């Protein structure tokens, strides 16, 4: 069984379309777990109005997306988990694609798929650089845009998520923090087929938190990390300088040697892309 977990917070205008994209799937061994995170609109009523036996809804006081996802994992009955945002939607054949790979590539517990991005009334494929098969270096692939397991485009064994729950004090980039933990010791199978659409029109992921302690950017640890994980963290660090300039300078001290090392990583990826090595 595949369990789709949807945190719901003030998405009354989009949740019906999101659920419709799931309920139209031909593959039939799935459930949908919606967790309403203290919404002030009528999104939960929209979910209930569908009266589908496949869809269950749980309500909690507003605790943030991490707590909502963790509750969804606890309530999920499926062996496999897909997280989906309440304003994105699945492609019609997504679950059939999931099932085919689950049965064909039995030694993998984590699958990463391509997806579409919808913005300004245009829908574009995220990347043409995905290839089929195991990702050789998870963090290099992340940094180079060769594997970006976003919500809706990643299929993960429930056991892994039980062992790596979301940090509930994080309200932004909580998924990146959780994924980085998993990516250190898990083989990822990548598939170039798009399985969902990421709706940029209603996305709030780029907005900083009022309190940096609620953002993964405020908890970056470079020590004892691999070279490419450090560079992935450095990419977040640079973003943090735009969002939280004073806090970032107080929290982190990046030496000239480290900056040179990360600059080399950026140049290396750029050259590899220029000469079509990746």
C-alpha cells in the first residue's frame, strides 16, 4: 500500500484539486492521510465533503508542517509514503509508475522522480538531466540538480521515516533536514519520468521565518560531513545571508579556506554541466 500524506493549512482553494489528482489514479492500493494543522479556513470541510473511503483526515492545533507530517506517518497504514503539499497535484499514471518500480527494483527503499513546475501559466519539466538507476553520490547529485527528491516526487519506505522523523521545531526546509539525514546512508533510485506538478503560484517555501531557529538554515552543522554535503549546506548558508544577515553572521564563521573549497565545488559543477559531463 502507498500512503499519501498531505499537511493542510489554509489551502481551501487548492485541496480539492490535489485530492482529485490522487483519487483518479488507476492503481488502487493506496490511502490518503490529510492532517489539518489548525487551519482557519474551511479546507477540512472540503476534504470531508468528498466522502471517500480512501481519504482520512486528522486535525491538530497549529504546530507546523513537521508535526503534521509526523502525525501523518504515525497514522499511515501503507508500507510506502509519499508526502504531497496541499496545493500540488499528482500526474494520472503516478501510482502505476510507483508500483512498477517497487516491484522491479526491490532492493531500494527510496525512489526519486522527475516532476513539472507550473509558474506564470506555464508548465515546465524540472530537469532533462535525470537518468534511470541508482544515484552514485547523493549529495553531489543534490548540489548538481541531478536528484531533488521534493514532496510528491519522492517515494520512501515508512520504516525509514519512522527512524528519521521531522524535527518539529522546524517550520521551513524541515524536509531538507530530514532528507539530509536519510541521504547519508540510503541508496536512492532515480527515475526521469515526471509524476507530479509543483505549483509555484501558491508556494510559500521561499519565505523566511520570523525566527531563524524555526528554519533549518539556522541549524547547519558542517563538521564531520562529507565534502558534497558540506557544499549543500553552504548553498543554504548563502541563502540564509539574504534572509537573516545578522543572525547568520553571528551563528556561523566560514573561513577563507572553506569558502575557496566551496567556490571550487561550484566551478567544478559548472564546468561539468558546460561540457555535458553531467
